[in-house]
């Protein structure tokens, strides 16, 4: 039995639209490849939270750089906090991150009511695009709409008509393009990270899409998750030889259009407030960190 099996018995995430990140499948893959410390899956009345205790600090399982959202599963947060406090030593430091306000507010209130010292701050944000009926670019201001169309035309001039293909295979292409990138992006895809992503691709809702040029050659790849109403763009890579065609922008355009055509209501760029996400019309969703000490 997995350390995280109590998560399978819990309810829906307290914060809405958080993808696979709080659930057992994602946490198990993260723990297998990245976890350090003592795993503690606290559970009470159908509410659960995956925790890791190490060096006197209790954290939610899943490091902030790889886990875009944290949230309890289920709604009985006071009972969950009571179980949390009985599972960790008195005086443990609390260091929670990546919590949408819908999850942070009940946790802050329950921790404070329990006698814990607690403080909070907004520490990051995801960027979320609400998908309209029809062409998403119709709601963009003229400058941004023109810029996206200009880059698509430039891609067409260099590489022909872009296409998007859901890939049953193609993971190796995603990895190769990652490693071909200069600087930190190229260094990110170590052997260990490749194994992490390979296992993630097996979990429910994980998808891989390839942007192909007019000749059918992959020039960019997107690693994402999807549920019934949202597509989450978790990671992407592109062929450096295709830079002249702005493959990253074209990839996002095609992914957004595909999500809308599939009936999705949101396109979540996940963490990071890069300007290009705003140019697509995405809005910031603040994420909260909680610091404190257990009584």
C-alpha cells in the first residue's frame, strides 16, 4: 500500500481547478523521484492532505518548482488540522506554499484556531485564460491580436502550415528538444527529470501534444494535463532550429484553440507571470504561502 493511499479515499480538492497536483497519482510520482523526509498523509472525515516532515519543518508534498497547486482534498479543514497536529511534533515549523486562496483561507483559520502561530503571504501566481465561445483572439486588444497573428504568419512563411497532433508516442522528441535548448532550460532535463516526466505521462489526464510544420516534422512539444473543463500547460520544448518561426507562441495558439474546440472552459498556463501569457489574455491567480509553528 502506498504512503499516499489515504488521498484516494478523500473528496474533491477544496480549491477548484487545481489539476492533478493534490491527488495521489501525482504525489506518488513526485515522491518516488523527488521525495525526501518522512511522508505523512493526514486524513479525517474524508479530508486529506499529503505532508512531508523533515528537519523540523512540515510541508505539503510536492516542491513548489514542480507542483503548481496545493490543496486539501475534502472540505473538513478543522478536523484535518486536528489530525495534522497529532501527526507532527509540537513546535514544528509550518511551510506551506502554492495554495489558491480557496484553500489557504480555511487552512489559515483552522491553524490559528488550533493555537498555531500563522502568517501568510502571496508568493506566486498562475496565469489562467477563460476560454470564450469562438475565437479567443477576438477578446484581445488589437496590439496583442496583431502580434500573435504576425508570428503565426512568420511561422507559415518559414515552415508551412502549423498543425497540432496528440502524441501516443513522441516523449523522446519532447526530451531531445528540451536538452537542445541553451542555458537553464537545456540543463533542466537531467536523466532523473526525464524519468520523473516519463512516469507523470502515465497518470490520468496527462497528455503530450506536438506542433508539426508543413512537412509533418515536430518543431515543438507540450506536456500537459487535462480534465473535463481545463487544460493545464505543465511544460514545453521546441527545436532551436525553428526559432525564426516563434514555435512557442504558435504552439500556445494551437493548444488554446484545441482546448476550446474540445469544450474546455479554461486554459491554465500554470505558474509564472511571463508577459507572453498576458498577451494571450490570461489573468493572474494568486497563490499563497503559509508560515508558522505548531502548538
